[in-house]
C-alpha cells in the first residue's frame, strides 16, 4: 500500500493547528476499552487551517467549540448531565490575530456535527461549507436543537455542500476506498471516514512537493492508544460508545494505522493530547506558525 508519488511541479498545502477549545472530565471508557471505571480525561480540541501553496486559498478543517458554549442548545444539557465541562474559542478572532481575515476564508470543512467541531459557521460570511452527505438528514430531522444528543450545527444551507462519497468523483487513495481530490491537483483529499457519526470525513493533504503528508483524522480516533494497538474502541458502562457504528469505526482506525505506516505521513487527531502537550505551550505549529512537514 502506498500513496500517489508527487507529480512534476506538485502542489501542496501549508498547515497550522488551531486551539479550538477543550473538554474536561470526558468519560474515557466511551473512547477506549482499557479505561478504568469512571476514568476521565481532559482533551484538547484542535482545528486546522490549510493554505494551498500556489493559490494561498485558506481551507479550514473544523471549528471547535463555540465561544459561548452555554448556547449549545440540546448538547449542553447532555454534557452537563455527564459531568463534562467545556471551554470554547473564537476561531475567526484567532485567525485574524494571525493575519487571516474571516472574510478571506473560502472553504470550511466540518468533520462531523458534534458540538466540539462545529463552532459558529455563520461567522465566516464568504465561506462554502463542506459536510459529509450523511449529516444532511440528521440536520433536517433533528435540528435545530438536537435535543438529547451532542449534535450542534448551524450551517447556512445556501452555502453548504453535502459531499456524497458514493459518486464517481470519489476514488481510492492509500488504504481508503473513497476520497475526493478537492483541488484537482493532488494537494488535498477529503476522505470518507465512516463509523463515528453519519457523514464523518477526514482530510489527507500533501505538506511538501517531494513526498510529505498529513492526515487529519477528526474523531476517527480520540486516543492514540487506538492507533498504537494498545486499545480498541470502548463501551462505557453508562454512556455507551462514542461511535454510532463501532464496527465501521474500528475498520477506519485500522485503515489509519496502515496509513501511518507509510513514509513521511503525520497523523493528527482532533483531540491529540500528545501534540498539544508537546506544542501548545510554545505555540509551535499553531497558527500563524506552521506544522513542519515530515
């Protein structure tokens, strides 16, 4: 298994992480099967901004937790009942502090519609929003309050594309059977990543002209032990599994593990504790700094 080699004059993306909030006292047993009873974890939330090396097109992946989490509608009741505490971030303000205006963001891809990834889409007035097609029926049937769930999303439908991985434009790449070459030049692929919730998508992007890659795994895995083989998908005694389809989720994890074995591929999780511990204090790799390509 391999990834496509670079072409002549290969285009790629620069990438930066964004501190997009944090979750405190998350029940770890929802994520991994080796967690102790009632063990909890504090999790960072990461979003990302990618910039095409030639066009400089700003592509944002995920929007984190909105800065006013008390307005999370149905989700706030669920997470409060579970004893979870959350902190949000003003992502447009963070980008602007680093020199990128919210009005210049052309594309925002949302990995899935859980509250800690959807932020405030309408704060980006000129962006087209990209969601997996599976999210559309959930939004239409359960929105806008999504009571009894941890869904929370308010995308402007007139500026939203629901991407259907069953169409012919989606082709295999590496270990993944369905991916969309977004710019058409092999620099950024949107990857179908089923198992977590309907419409879950990941991003695979080149980070250099000579063979570097990054894989943004969203919530395909919440804990690195799922990728090292030290754990499998968990089922909490009270709250169940964080994935709506655990079988497909484990299959996606196995695909990411295969990808991680390829040369010069960096995998980053939305709740990447090791990355945050290593880099957050100094801001290394966080916007406007860039993550170094492998």
